[in-house]
């Protein structure tokens, strides 16, 4: 058994002169005594072996130390002490020490002295009824007491849930949307109340309210255009189609207040394509879509100034109404599903080169929404039309290797959904389905907060 000399200081007034000849005076007032062969530990009011002080001279706090009787000590307030839970001293490796090793109802220190039993401290305290704790383990760092991130503010496990937000922008289908990082809001353009009508309005969702913007110049009314944010100062809108069958191939940019038509030569006209920004390569990628005369399988990139077609030996097959988003963990664009006749269930990634990464079939839907969940470090898919053209309400997660159905609280079934991630954090999930007008989110407002990568 480890033998450590730790003796409580004795008051001079208690023993008087009887022991003074064999003791040393301690404390500023010299009113306490320690045996003459010990030293005074003023910080903890203890009598210790002299080498417990000597071994910590010149060492930093919590530095390892050794004495003739201590082999695994650490310097605590200038004294070499072993870590002993229950001695009322917070030593190396301990968060607290209330003088016992029990966890009674009123105890604020765990039995092993490694937790203050507070929700949000990064330690799961089962005796306090905690199921999880995703806070920082360092007690000097602000506790994590957020909801909607998998572990609630009361340290209980959460199931993914959808929340309906109001007010609503009105029923529309086929709107283009993109996150505007410069103004921290979601922007949508166009779409229509049904497939027979289109609009040319521009709206913004700031996480609390919808705001109708009124730019003097704007793209013509259209559905199934696509938009993406290029960096922090430019949203690009491309393509779409009118209700009378005209397919567009024009490129527009939005600076936060104004739409500007570009005169660049771009991809062939199309609608229902995918359009995603790759922040690592700093390009917007367009793939596939419907030209009005057929389904496409070409790849184009926008560098902020011009479009360039990318020719690759391997690429996804022709498709429209696929879903795509950027995965910042794997630093690749993820594309899933779509259709050219039959509904497709394959999964592809793109980083300048296409790769088929299908291991498990994706959900059998088209027009689904796709976004990256920064908290769960996964890609989320929601909704879409099934093979009978009925809206669905399933929520799926892709880990990078496989798709898994989530037991999320269901939103109303729908198709033509757009999930938008705010710079790769869990975002407001904007659903723009046919004959649906609500907005639902997986995170609390302000919903647009994120750290752009």
C-alpha cells in the first residue's frame, strides 16, 4: 500500500508547549505546528514530507512528480500529491472533491471526482438520469445546453424532428433556392402555385420571417430553375422552364439586392437539373436535367465568371430531378437518384471526377431534398415523389457508405423538396413541394447560422 505522509496541522493553543520542542511552527502567524521531521503545506493546511515540496520546485502546476513514497504524483499548488478522490483536495485528473466517494442526493461531485454532475459538462452522469452529454469536458468552457442537436438541453437523447414554421410564403412548386451567406438568409425565386402557373418573385427567409424582396430587374417567371451560392458574395441562378414549354439557358447573379443577367455562354438550356457549390474547388457544378427535347448527362462548372464543360470518362447516367449537396467531411458533392423513365437509386460523388459509390440502394424517390447535417456529420434526404408520383415523408441519412432510414417525426408527405444547408451546418430546411407552402426546420431559429467552409 502506498504510504504518504499527510498530517493535519495542529494548533499551538491546543497542545501548548508540550510538543513545541519536537515541532516546527507553520502559517504566517506561526500559530500551527507540524512534527519537526515534516514540512508545512500552507496551501492545503497539511503537514507533508519535505521532498513533497522539494520535488515541485520550478515545476508547473499538474506537472508529474515523484518522492520517496509517491511514484505517480502531480504538483498541486506547489506540493507533490497523489490523486486521491475524497480528500477534499482537487488534484490532477479531478474536477471536484467534496470529501467523500458517494453520490448522495445533495452531492455535487461524482464518486470518482471526475464530474460535477452538471448537465452540459461533457460527462454522462447516469446517477443523475442523464442519457447523453455533448458539452465540453473542460469545465472552463461554456456548457453546451442546446436542443435539436441529438442531445437535449436536459441531457436526454433526442429523435430527429421536423418543426413547422410560420408565416408561410404561399403555395409553390419548382422554386429555385440557395443560402445567401452574405446576408445570412435563404433566398427563393420563382416557382408557382401549381404546374400551370409560374411567378417571378424573390423572397428571403431569415430564420424567423419571410420577406418579399422587390428588385426592379429579375429573371422571367419560371419553374425548376436551380440556384447556388458561389462563395459569400454571389448567388447564381441558371435554367428553368416556363409553363408554355420554353426551356431557359440564361445565367443570372444576385448580389443581395439586385438580379443581373450575364451575357456568358453557358450550358445548353435545361430544367430540373442539380446545381451545387463546391467550396474546396470554388466552383458551382451543374449536372443533368431536362432540355425540353430529352434528358441530359453533361457536367458543367461555374468559376464565378464563366462556364466550362467537364468531360469525364465515367459519370452518372442521364437523369432529371436528382438530388445533390456538398459533403464537407468527404469534400465531395453527393448526387442521388433522379429519373430517366424509371426512378434511379444510385449514389455518386464528384470532386472533379465522378465516382459511383452505391453500396445500398437510395430511397426510391425523385425530387427529394438533400442537405448536409453538420451535427450528425451525414447527408440527409427528405421527401420526394415515389414511383406512383405520390409525395413521401421519409427522412434518410447517408453516412458516406450506406443509406439508413431515420425514425424522424414526419412532416407532411411531399415531392419537389429543397433542403438548404447554411454553409454546411444544419440549416433551415426549406420545403417547396407541390401544393405545400410551409417551412420546416431541424434546428431552432435563428436558423441560418453557420460557419462557411
